[in-house]
C-alpha cells in the first residue's frame, strides 16, 4: 500500500519536470536538482513556478485527449 502511494505521488508530482525535460532534451535528474536548489536559493519562487506549470499541464490534459491510433475514433 505504501509503495503504491509512493508510485502515485511520484507520477503526479514529478510529471511536470519529466514532460518538460523530454520536450527540451534535458535529463530529468538534472532538471529536478536544479529546481530543488533554485527553490532553496530563492526562498520558494521556483516552487510557485513549478505549481503554475503543474496547473497548466493539468488544464491542458483535461481538454486535450490523446488517441493512440486512428482506429480509436
């Protein structure tokens, strides 16, 4: 049960950096370290940016549905 909770939290919380890293071409681990250090250095400003990105991706996923093939129409 605890492992399932951990997996769901990681999938939802770290999905922002994973999607951003795959689009830009930056390794996700380096992007996560950058966000952690910059959040501590700027007293939480990057955490607010992260929450804003998570919210916009959540809204985007609500309105745009991806179909895996043309036969799923």
